[in-house]
């Protein structure tokens, strides 16, 4: 065997130079990704910490009875919190908890703007306590003092006590019934209801435009309110025998619709 042949075999069997393995390339890639992620997190935290993104401008749309100060106070925007961390749904709930607010939509805009779009209730009835009168919304909550009823249904509560803004003065299920009763009474009985009264026991009395009253009884539960149907039927039956417009009636008591009591003036 010649020397040249041995040299050729040695060159054939010599190991190839080492190449970077797949695992080492993956490790380098992972480190690079972590570094990029860390830089993005740092940049995000840096931006979130900037005072420029704190809520400073509050725009209010649609409010007529509520003042900007009242709405801003209800929003309770934290001065040190970034606008990215505000929850518009939570802000809307704070606004709709106000008696005047029927619905609210809150939007957030960079860098520091909060917009509150308000839809207010229209007063649906008037609460009278002594000489004072207050507007109420459809839920029976007190809104603001009002000088006059202006055609709204008046509900007198002489034993109510001190009145506070947002306080529920009439049950939310009873109020729409009273509004419907007042609206439909004149077409059905040819006389009008001027006002309602609820005493401390929730006994409902209606005052007619003829100067006499109708006692409907307690209106505490849903079962109590359901008795209005047979009581109105009993009143209609009485109307076939008594002229409600001209008779000298003092009151009609419908607490027992099966045996309504009629008190005439000048009688005991």
C-alpha cells in the first residue's frame, strides 16, 4: 500500500467541522423574543404612567336638569388612574343610579377625554308632602322640588316625613297603575280624579273633581293592587244607580267591593 493511498484514506475519515446545533439556535431566538417582549412591556408601562393619559376632560351631552358638577361627582373619576384602566360599563352604572338619569353611555378617547351621553327621565308625577311638591320619575323616585304639578298626577303623602333626592316615594309597581287610573277614569265615569293620597298604612284614596273621595284600601302587595279591578267594577255598578256628577256624595268606600259603602253629605 502506497503512502498516497494512506493519505487519501486519512482525508476521507477526518471528522467534519462542528456546525451550530438546532437547540443553540432556538435558545438564541428565545432570548431575543424575551428581550423584545421585555422592551414592549417597559414601553407600555412607561406610557401608562404618563400623566397625559389621565382623565382630565369630561364632556357631558344631553343633561338639562343635572349640573356638570353633579355628573362629574357621580362618575368619581380617579385623578391618578390612567384612562386605559377605566371601565365604561362601571361608569355608566354610576350614572344610571342617579334618579334623573334614565340611560347613560360613557365613551373614552385618547389621550384624556371621557364623554357621558345622558338621557334623562321626564317627570311623570308629583309628590306632595304638606305644602312642598316634588317631581318624580317613572320609578317613583324623587327628583327635584317643583313649583306646580303642570297637569301631572299628584300623589299626596301627608305622613311621608323628610324628603330626600332619589328617595322612593311611591312603589314602582303602583305608580303606573295610578297614572293609568287617572287617565282612564274620566272616559269611564264622566268625572275626573284630581289627586291620590297614600297614608302611612298605604291606604289609597282618590279625590274627585266633584269634591268627594273614593277609598280603594291598602295597596302594599301585588294582591292588594289586583283588587283594583273588582273595585272599579263595583264603582261602575254604583254609577248605574247614582249620578256621580250631581249627587251629594261625601265618599265611597270600595275596600269591600262586594259591599261598597256610600256616605252622602248631611248623613252620619
